């Protein structure tokens, strides 16, 4: 093992830099040369990279975003993309590639492995926490903390005006950011895909619950945390619907990309460091085609083909809500 490449791909997540740092430092300890591909798979295809040294990664542990930049690469979804990526890796003379990203990025890794003999290891980096094979993804807890900070502020104005607030958080198709931020901020309600089997029934129950809460505690505010893409209605449309059915002022706050930025919280820095070191140890053991994660505080190894969370997310998330005794209606 002489030369290793790192790339960050998909939505950037706080803690990606901490992972780049850990991978680089651990690899240099083993006398492996490290290069950082700039701009995700796009940069790989155009062979754009920098040398990563102790000096480059010094002082990046607390930086948000990714010093290597990121992208969503259309070409990697086309037939020829993975083959071109394999050729680029050969041209760059690397023996191993470490990809920090989400399950879409890992599908790219699998596709490259159909054409390339080197080792590829994945490190889960996404705020969504929507990856199977790890209890947490790098960036998730920072995004939750950011959302909680915002919801706390929204609560102040909601209280002052006795208003109903819909706060939309990110998560793509997964409700984990919504669940954890709602619980931590004491929100009254959560809306996420995983708990909706019939949308109109769900909305009727929501209105009923709201109306009884409004009658029972006329002086309180009501905060609903909704995961993006949960309903066929936009947050604004939901707000109109609730105003009509509850006769109460309803306001919307979409937190959006705020959740992707900022300095990573300690738990994301620690997770990123742990997984970065594990990624190099995995490369050294000549293992390939897996994502390193952490399950029950142990390092876990999940084949790329099994990192998609879609099939298991319902149960994991509902168990979480049940454990917390959170209102599921
Ligand atoms: O996967 C991270 C994420 O921020 C999701 O929560 C969100 O749905 C998506 O990326 C936004 O993607 P883009 O940056 O391409 O707009």
C-alpha cells in the first residue's frame, strides 16, 4: 500500500474534515502517501487532487464543510462513469480509495469496484443519518444541535404570539433529524414519513389533536417539527391547511442548509476520528467494498450493497419514538 486517495461526496456534513484529518494522520503513520481528490467524483474523473500532509490537516478538526469540496456527480450514474473513475484511479497511481459520503456515494464505490482492483472503503458522512450499518453518521448530531438551537428561538416568538409553528428540517427521506430535534426541543408534534401510513387520516388526527390542545391550553404555543418530503403538501400548504382547520395563526420556518454548516460538535469529531482510523486499519487488512461504521460502540463493516437504510428505517425510528414515549398520532 503506497498511495491512497480520499474524496468527499454528496451533501457535505460537519465532521467530514475531522475524518479527512484522521485518515491522513493514520495513513502517514504507516508511510502511505495521501492525496485528496477535489470536488467529489467530478474531481476524480478530471483527476484534480492535492497532496495531504500533516500540515494540510493540522487545524481542520473543527471546520465545517469539507476542505476537499463535494458534489453530486451525474456522470457516475451513467454507464461509462464508473469505468472512467477506475481509469482515473489507475492514472493517479493509487492503491486505495476512501469515500466519505452517503449511500448514493457508496453506490458509486460499488460500481467502480466492477472495474478496479484496488481497495475502496466507505466512511458514512451525511447529516441525514439514513445509512444502514452504523448507529450514527458523521454530521448528524451537529445538524440536530443546529436545529434545536433554531427551534428554541422559534419557541420564544411562538410563546409570545401564542402561535402555531411548523419547523421543517432536512433528512431527505428519513425522519431522524426531525425526531431527535423535536424531542430535544420539547416540540409538541413530529411529522415524518416513517409514521404516516395514510396521509389524510394522519392530517385529520393532527387537526383533532391540535384543536384539543388549543382548547385545553389556550395560552400555549404549539411547535410541529416536520421532516422534509414527509407529505404531499409543502410546509406552506400544510400551514394554510392547519390555519383553516384550527382557526389559529400558523407560521412556517424552513431551516434548510443552515443544518449542513457550522463547526462539528464533539461527538461528530470523535466519531469521524474513530471511523477515519478504522478506515485505514481496514485498508491495511486488505479488506475492500465495505463501509466502516459504529454499532453499539463497536466498529462495524457493512458491504456497500447493504448500506441503503430504506428497508429498516421505519422500525429503528419508531422504536426510538416509542422509547421516548413521544406522541405518534
Ligand atoms: O443529504 C443531505 C441533504 O442535506 C438532505 O438532507 C437534503 O435533502 C439534500 O442533501 C439536499 O441536497 P442538495 O445539496 O443537492 O440540494
